[in-house]
């Protein structure tokens, strides 16, 4: 057995330090990338209630895209994740029904936009709408949106809120993808 020279021992120690430093830098970069993605690109949401059934079911998990409205405005029909206007510590998921500056009227379970005699087509509703069917009138401020759940018979939405509208700056992202349960994973559009 040969004796290790001081030079060989120093090279081995430097190699070990480089390896540890390499792992440390990789871990720090992975954490930084995850934080950037979580805080600036993707928002995760867990659905605690049936207010968006059958589009999104109770206990589904979805991703929203935070940058969806960076260069364009939300559209009617988009499903958004937003700060609940009556308690901004809570995030909600609902569908945009009314756009800034519009007047939305709900009568006999039909949604009318700006006095149109033709109701909004809503083929995403879970079932026949029989609860809180109107009359309601919403005059949406210029920087806000009116949102309702797809399960109108069981949705705590703008019809019941004290602060009826979602301000544009409180929209966290556009719901785009269900990832859990795996059996129903896929795009929400």
C-alpha cells in the first residue's frame, strides 16, 4: 500500500469541495426557479366547493397562468382565479360573465348583456338554474368584472357578495389546466 502524497490529498479534497459546491448551487438554482414559477408564472388552486361543477369538481386541483392577462384583457367565459372581494385572504375560482362597463341583467335564470333581448348562451351550466334566478342588475365598473359559478344553484358568487365585482388588479390568473385527479387531467377549455 502506497502512502498518499500531500499533493494527491489536496487534489482529492478540492474535488470533494467542488462536488459539494456544485450540488449546493444546483439546489439553490432549483429553489429559485420554483419560487419564480410559483410567484410569477403559475398559480395552484384547490377547489373546496361545488360552485364550478361540472366544469371543475370539488377537490380538483388546477393550475392557473398568471401571465394570461399581461398583454390582453380577460374575456367573457374565462375561468379566473382571484382574490375574493369580501375577504382578500381567500382565493376563489369563477367564470367571467360581465365585462368592464357592461350592464348585466339576470331574469328568470337568464343573463342579458346591455339590454339585449337575446340571453347569454351558457352551455357550461351544471343543471337547470332554479336558485337566485333574478331579478338582478349589475352595472360593472370600468376596471372590474362580474363573475358567477357554473353551478348556479350552489355557488356563492356576485349575486350574494357585499362587494359585487372583481377588480382587474385582483385577478391572479386564468385557470387553464386540471392536474388532479389524474383520471380527469387536462385543459379546462
